[in-house]
C-alpha cells in the first residue's frame, strides 16, 4: 500500500511539472537558446547542451533526494555584498555544507535563490518572491555560466554564495531593465534536490 501511494505521488508530481512546463520562466535565469548553443565557452568544461523549459516544483515532489534540509534553508537568506571592486573571476563560498547528493554539470537542480547586483546590492531576482514561494527546477545546462560553473560540486541541503563577474553572467548586454550591462552579480543559492 505504501509503495503504491509513493508511486501515485511521484506520478502526480510529474503530471503537475509537465503541465507547468513552458508556462513559467523564473526571472533572472537565462535559458540556453533552443538550438542549444550558448555564448562562446569561457571554460572547456562548460556545457552547451540544449535546455528544457523551466518549471516550478516543490521539494516534496522531487523523488531524487530524501536528504532532510537544514532549518536555515526554510527562510530567505540575506545577501551581503563584499566591499571593494567586483572580482574578475568566479567566487564560490559554501555558507552551509550540504550532506545529500552532489550536483554535476549535467544535473537538473531544484533551488531557492536570491540574486543582487554587486554594485549597490539591489535585488533583481529571487525565487522566494515569485508568487509561489516554491523552489525552482531547472537544468544547469540552460543557465548563466556562473551557475554552470558554480553549482557543480554542491550537495543537497547546502547554501552557496556565488559572486559572478559580468563575463559569466549577462555580459555587455545585461538583462534590461533589472541587470545593467557589465554587471557583476551575487547569488545565494539553496540546493534542495538534484536529478
């Protein structure tokens, strides 16, 4: 009975996820073009595979991880921007080390995140404020290079700070109106699940 009930919830969660596919796009997340090619690779290990549509899902609907999340991941973090000029390379700092499965370059991840501009610290995006308050599921191959390079190696249950130079973010084009040209970005990302 318990096994049938678990299978029912997984099937129901997949149906909800598929119904949402293509109907929402988390602001601030740049999906790869439908052809799969992204901007010229900065690192040889950066994936340029085609992405799928971003959909919102709750952590209870993700069957790939049963790792309990720390209590700190249940509240929106405050992002502290360091003083001084923005770095010219990607900065990765684990604020909370996870204990669950590890994200890889080919993973799809379920995350909560907050993004602020390095200059001035203004928030430009947060999954916490998208109306549902639920984590967002997306393939790493379809996000900005700073995420593609900064999330692999992170474990479920972890919270990571990424300081992303413009070259690994939105570059000279920016993402108007919220992200100006050549803007360095600061993200705090909570990893809820990987698949």
